[in-house]
């Protein structure tokens, strides 16, 4: 993410203290910058329209870079472990400790939508690609699944047989040609 000076910034979250904040780091200089207070302990994080989205317990908070709470989206359920911004500025989100649930998204208007009818248990991470497909990791089963935008189906594409072992997160390369765990 670039700032007004053209530098890239990274955001990280603190889970070790009672303070609830995210840390800004200028990755060009590797210097810590401002701490941004968040409403509760947060797990998932994403950037949308120059604002920060963080996942809490059944909520996604939209905050400014200065820490002003702009919006709270109530998604219900449990802790939001992972957030990914979709093509239409909706958030796909993962709630690993929720038990069985469908892949869901929430719009900026707060409308939660089931993206697929198939239930999956223990989704820990979710990422969308440029064409609308959504990849998600099933933690305890060690599966990588793909929700196909084209035919609205869910396919298992990697398992423990392929060497996947209790993954926690995934990321795409900048050009979306590689997926890392």
C-alpha cells in the first residue's frame, strides 16, 4: 500500500498485550511508524479504499489510517481470522472456530451474503483473485479449496497428500501467478 509519499507501508497486529492496535511500518526504511488503535483484539486485516479493515469477534471494523472508526460491519458468529477484499469492494471473511458454515461475504452496507451453499468447517484464511475466484484454507483438514466464480462450485485443489500441513494463511504474488502458504 502506498502513502502520499509513494512509499510502501505494511501493517501488522499486536496479539501479545492488552493494548489493541496495528503497527504501521515503512518498508523502504524498515522503520516503525504510527500505532493505530483498534476497537478490540483483531486478527484479519485488509486494505480497502485507503482505509483499513480489521476483523474482531463477529465484526469487521473499517478504520482510517489515523484510527478513526468509520464503520462497523456485524457479520455474526465468531472471530474473523481473515479478510479479503473482493472485486465489488465486498469482504470475504473466514471464521475458523465457527464450525460448519458457508463461504460468506459482507458488503460495505453490512449485508452478509452466503456465496456458496456448500458448508465447510474450520476456514482459517480466505483470498480472492482478480477474476472473482476465492481460495480458502481449511485449517484442521489441511485443504486448500477454490470457490469458482464461473460455475459457483467449491473444489478441493490441495490436501495433506500434496504436502499441505495445518496451514494458517495464504498470499498471492503481485501478478496472481503464485500462491504461497
